[in-house]
DNA sequence: TTAGTATATAACAATTTGCTTATATATACA
DNA sequence: TGTATATATAAGCAAATTGTTATATACTAA
C-alpha cells in the first residue's frame, strides 16, 4: 500500500471536487501561490459569488484554508490536510497554470487588487 | 513536464468521470481483471441499466473497451487510450478492490455467470 | 461616520446526473 | 423454432450541480 493510500469513498469525493475545470485550475494555482477571491474572478470571468462558492467547497473538505489580510481574504493550499497527498499526485500531472497569474500581473490586476 | 501531462480540460473531464464511487471502483477492478456487466450488477447492487450506463460513459472516452464472448460482453481497460496514463496515476493510489471479485467467487456468482 | 471595496450567503433557475422501469436486441440452447 | 439469458437503450424523475442576482457583513479610508 502506498503512503498516499486513501479509502475509495474519500477518493471519489475528492476526484468529484477536482473534476470541475474551475476548481481544478484553482487548486493547481493555489499549490504554488496564495490568491484572493478577486484574482480568481478576473481569471475565470465568472461572478464573485461563483468563485466564493467553489472556494467554499474546497474549504469544506479542508483542501484550502483562508486567511484575512486587511481587506482581502487570501486562500492557500492546506498541505497538512489528509487529502493533500492524494490531490498532489493528481496536480503533479497537470500542466502549470501560473501563466494565468502572469497575465493578471501584466494587466496590473494582481498588484492593484491584491 | 511529466510524460503523463494532460491538458487541464481533459484532466477535469476524466476526474469528473472518476469522481463517482461506482465508476471509480469499476475502473480500479478493471485495471486488473476483465469483467462482464452482470458481475458489476452483483457487486454494486444496482440495476443492470445503471451499470450499463456507467460503462457507456467510460467507453465513450475510450478508457474501457468491450468484447463479446458468447452470451456475455466483457469489459476491459483500454491501456492504449490517451487518458490511461493519467488515470493509472490515480488508480495506483487506491486500495485494491479485488476482494469484491473474491466475494463473488465465494458466492459462486463469478463462475456461474461469466 | 459615511462611502467604497472585498467577500459570503441566500434564493432561484437551468442543466446535469444517476437512478428506475419498460422495452429492444443478440445470443444460447432445448 | 421458441424460450431464457445478457446487455443496451429510451423515457421519466428526483436530487445534485453551477451559475446568476440580490443582499448582508467586514474592513478601509476620507
């Protein structure tokens, strides 16, 4: 049994969470960078509540955590979460998504907002 | 970039497929054994159409293939499929599900049926 | 204190999902 | 050939999902 072994029910639950393009991209980005809600709104071009709801789902299983910094709330990966090792094995197979953050920076939106 | 790199849209699509307890278990079992529909019906205790519909989804993306053997149709993993390497990285983290087949054998249902 | 910004939550509509039952098709065998 | 078995497909339904708009909350700064 691998160190990352996870029971099948929980694995299915995590895969379902990751099986959404928006959330999968979020988690991939968060694995390398903290981000706030407004950045994701800009990246995914959907409403702010939609982003908050995706983040809520990720937070509910403990995969991400939030931290207020003044006016903003920053999300980050909770690398201590029991499901993180399993998740990481998935993330490691995905192409880097950091170019999305770089595009924000070039437009000045990363600095302005967060 | 890993050899198994997969574009993010496709990854999300595959993860969504695997993010169902029934399908995830099916694929895990099929990775080691060919199975026919009636075995899955027995294992999962759901209707035969429900099993067929799950298998259909897996077949539609090419992850499994079917082969008629007389009265029965056997499903197996399509290890040549473009999404198999990605899928395998997920499967390798899951606990073995072969005990479910052994339970069938003990009840005589594996031999009788297939 | 008041206005503006960032975020969360509630309520709702449209879509998707996963099951069921009914039925069609294909094979096996008496 | 006629009947039984294995599977697929169609149709219908309830629950879940994902987006939206409206609104509440919390912080910042004038």
